[in-house]
C-alpha cells in the first residue's frame, strides 16, 4: 500500500509519468504455447512472470493453489509481499466480490461495452474501473517486489486486455500468441492433470471438443485483432515461429516490449531452455518444470486429430488461419 511521501503514489495522479507500470500482456487462446513463451521471457531481471493473473482470485485466494515456485499461494513470500504492498494484505481483498466483477466485466461479449465512452457505460463503468484498479495495484506491487523492468501477464483473456488498455497508469503492450487452430483443437482434447490443485475440484484442466475449440479460437483471436482498432501496441507471435528460432524471437519480443539492449536470455539456446522457478500464480503445468527442457515442434496433432475433425476445424477457422499464414491443406 502506498503512503504519503512514497514515490509510487505519484502514479495515481501524474498519468504522463514515464514511470507508468509496464505490462506485457499475452493474449490469444490457451494451448498456444504461452506458458513456454513466458518461461523463456522471464529472467527475473528484465521481465517477471506473473502467470495467469485472471485466475488469481479463485485459484490463489480461495483455493490456495500452488505458485510456480512450488509453495501454496498463501505461503509464497513473493505473493504475500505483493498483497501487502498492493492492498495492505490479501485479507483486505474480497475474493468473492472479485469473482462477481470478473463475471460482470471480463467476458468477450462485453468488449464493445468496455471500449464504449464512459458516459455510455453507466453502472458497468464503475464495475470496470473497480476491476481494473485491482490489476493495476497487483502489477505495480509485483514490479516493485520483483525489481524487473516489467511484468508478464499470460492471462490471454482478450476482454481483460481490452479493460487494461484504458488505464492511464499502465503501459500495456500486447503479445498476440497464435498457434495453428488444428493443433490447438487437438491440445484441448487431452486430459491434463493440474498438479497445483489442492482439493478434488480442478484436478484436471478443462477439455473441449474440436468444434467448440475452433469457435473459441476464431472468437478470441478476432477479439485480440480488435485491440489494434483501439490503438493498442500489438505484436503477433506464432508458436511455430518461436519454436523455429527461440533466441531470435525472445530478442524481438524484448525490443517490442521496450527493453533495449537487453543481454541474451541466459539458459536459452536454439534447442533448449533452462527453466527456473517463477512466481506464476496460475497456468499450464509446464510452469513447474525445472532444469533443461527441449524446444522442438509439437506436431502430434497431425496424426492424433482425426481427419474429419481436422477438416471441420479448418473450415470453421479458415479466414484467420489463412490470414496468419497457415496452409488450409495439411499433409496426409
């Protein structure tokens, strides 16, 4: 919590302050490689990984699930310091109310209302500002605690990014993470255990049919594309391009994020990544990996996704699939 005389308090009034909180928001649809990209970016010096902050209220505060460092959220020193600095302690945050605000505000269907002029939004504007304020406080505190140049939020939810964009306290840059829709559809059919869950609920990640994933893929990516219409700084990263040149892509992302002259990411090579503990509050189980992992293309979908499903997903996602440079025909 800021106090009188604390230089952080200036951010609340001087919106043109060059020390605005810098956030790299990863946007798109899940299973597009965002956790891997976040692990590659987060060196703890230039960028600090926060994971999927959109789930912090339920999975962190209510369920007390494991942080990426391996500690329960309620006992993680990093997140406890963030909560203390941001709100005077997590016990002062009404997690149930945040769940209500999330349901009211943070939905793709609400994006037109999020971007509407304040006078046209009515009571929705109050909920939006309250919801966004909590994220501002978390990002500001996490930046201070981590000491990094900026924080990475891999929530991916397009409506959250739209909500953050109107903040005068944040410098938000959006990394649009895209992956072949057929690969994503196959990934969502897999049964994946969530090692961070500490009770019977939420032991496994949600599974979707290829048809439902195809619809979500088109809707979410279209919602991210709409950010450009609002003047957002957006850069597109295809998962396949990242895997082909991880060192070059990380350097490119650093430049996009405004980190000039950053040294090469320690532990990252053309084919491997040294994964170190990060304080990601939620995300893919990959965030619990330790040591060296191989970086190689994941092409299992080419044989694992039934041909009929592949054709259906292609048909449902064809416009954006072609726009992103993916072939509509796949090898037999």
